[in-house]
């Protein structure tokens, strides 16, 4: 039995990596990072034309009709390149409507989301670290009232999928009366976040929102794990390249045994975890009994490992490693985002233990 990804999936990853490398190199990422906008319309348009915006949108609504594993593989490649933009929130919005929406809601929103004519986002987090569906307190009975924190690209979204008490999911158009978007200073400035305050904003409930809410959370955990894996892999490669070129005492620092040990340990920390997010993504679509726990484990372990590799990468770059001018900080902060969003690793380790009956 072959447990590897398919040739088509490998091609998807390589195509995306090459696109990011060509169209959004670190110099461009830094420009977007410094501006804090995290938005390059030309770059996003290119991703849309490649079909990335509609990877999990069903074919009957103009998408590719692929599975979560394909979406996660795309997330890894985009993270490896440090790609800016709304991929994460937009993809989850597409998935939420596909999983929980009515036929009319799917027909209204999914074709535009797949072609990039519309942009989607998700509003899940609430104050006090309330990320999980059972913790949501925002009211969504007929209209939405309350605040949501850390909403990706809310200021540019056309439709926002909002997690509400119940739990459930509702659709809110950003331009609706009673919706106020307040910029939030997040750590990863190429993936900006907003606080969204709802004051009796009109909404449409997703009919299957109660069942879709935990599934949406699990999909988000898998995408964050994949993103963290891509970031960590890029940092390891950056450290290896630096060790080959930086000279100390007349030789490149890659000759030093201590650094060799550090770099090999970094690679061993992250590479074996690839299977965790692959399996969690596969389970999401094919092994539902294991999906929730697999997603929690992947998120907890991989984002933790990515943070440790980020710290090691700073050390491996020596005196310049901690500076704003060093590109390490771009992926370091991406790893910080992935670790915190949808709950810290400790939260999901506890959840995975409970789900296992411990």
C-alpha cells in the first residue's frame, strides 16, 4: 500500500512553491510585513487563477472539489514561501458553507468564492481564549450581537462565517448594518487580523451549522499544523544555507560539529511530524471517528515543534538572528501565529486526552 501523496498533489505543492518564490520573494514579503497590510492583489489574483481559492469548493459550484489533504498541502507550500494573503480564512469560509450551508446559500456564495470575485473569512475566537464551539457566547438568533477577535482579513471580506452560541454558524455580509471592523495588531503582519463588533447585524444561519462548527474547527487545526510544518521546514533550509555560506575563523560555520548537531536535531524535530497533518487531513474526509483527535494532536505537536525550531533558527544565525533585518523573524512570527490561533497546544493536548478517554 502506498501511503505517499499522489503525483498530482506533489505537482500542486511544487507549482505553488515556485509561484511564491517567483512572485513574492522575501524582499516583497518584507514590504508587506512592514506595511502591515498583508495584501497583494496581484499575488492573490495569481493564486485564484491557479484554482487555489476554490480547492475545496464542490465542482458543481465552480471549484476543484478536492479534499482537506489537498488544501493542507497547499497551506504547507504557501507557508514555506511565507506567502501573504487571505488563504486561511477564505478557505475555511468555503469549507463552512460547503459543509453547513443550504442549497441556496451554496449557490449564492460558493461560485464567487471559488473564482475570487468574493472573499470569505471566519470569525471564531472570543475574548479570554474562547476558540472552541462550546465556548462561543456571541448571540446569533435572528441577528448577531457581540464581539469576535482575531478575524483574518475581515476588513476585505465580503462574507464572514461567524461562530455563535449553540453552537452554530451564521453568515454575515461585511457591509451589513451593525458590523464594525477594528484593526488588531497581530504578530504575523502578512496575515492581518481584525476585531469585529456585531450590533444586531443581519445574518443567515447555516442549516447544518451545529454539525459543521466542530468540523470547521478541526479543519482549521489541520491547516494551522500544515502551515507550521511549512514554516519550520523553511527555517531549517535557511539555517543550512546560512551554515554553508557564513564564515568564522576562516571556514564556513557548517564545519562546526556543534552546529551540525543542532541542524540535524532541528530536521529530526519536524520531518517525522509530516505524517501527523497528512493523517489528520485524510481522517477529516475518510475516518470521521478519528478526525477530531487527530486534528488536535497535529495542531498541538507540530505548532509546538515549529516554535522550538524558530528559536533554534535564531541561535543558528548568531548575532543577526534576533534582528528585524534577518528574514528568520518573518517565519518565526508565522509560527507564533499558528501556535496561538484556535487555541494553544496545551488546550488541544487536553482535548486529545479527553477524546481518548484518559
